[in-house]
C-alpha cells in the first residue's frame, strides 16, 4: 500500500523525510533534474529546513509499504503569482517541481497520486494553471504529464536550459 503524504514544516520528522527522498531522487535520476546531488548533501539541517520553510509551498512524498519514501513532488507559487493574486492565492500560475518515483515503485500509479496532490494544492490556492519544466530525453515524465492534461506551453530555452515547458489550465 502506498500512502501519499503532504509534509509540513511543523512536523520535525518531515524535513529529514524530504531530504532522504530528494537525495534518493538526485542519486537515482540525475538526468531528470537541473540540480545535482553534489549541490545538497553538505548543506546540513539548516539548508534543508530553509527549503522546507515556505508556507506558500507544498511538499509531497509517496511512502512505500516499508515506511520509506518511494516518490516526491513539490508545488511552488510561480514567478507571476505576485502580479496575479499574491502568495495567498487568488490566481496566477503555480509550479510543479521535483517529481520523482523510485524505480521499484514505477508503473503503480504513484506519479498520478503525487501530481494529483500538487494539483489539488494549486486549485486550493486559486491558481489558474500549473506549469512545469522537463529536461530533454525524459519521455516517461512527458507521458505522465500529458496523461494529466499538460500541453507544451513555450519553446526550449526556458530558465537558461533546453527545458520543455508544459502547462495545465486549472479553470474551465
């Protein structure tokens, strides 16, 4: 049984859980992220807690039957959120980030659950769309995102890298 769990800064066990899942994702799938494993381990507790301290973000993990994390995803306000309603919601674009499912857990709907949790968070914020960027060659991720209604939004070159930017409208 897989549990999708929303983590909070208030729970002192959540930041280490996020750290462990994030480090596992960076070690297992370096092709999927702009950030590298070497960028994080030396940061210590302060760096991990700072990443976790944003009250306007959501961090989600999928917990495996053994009690360990087998997947993760994040939601953050988009850069235009301040123009379109501010950090407390009311419009704008939210961003889907750091999506990963461990190799032994793939093909079991965990990615669907992670995306669903971040999308629900974005809708509660009043976001009008959810945006993501995926690195070239990650066909499995693109297929997951398309299955959830994401479409290509802009050409390559976003954020200084040859990323594919995809968007899902959250309003009818």
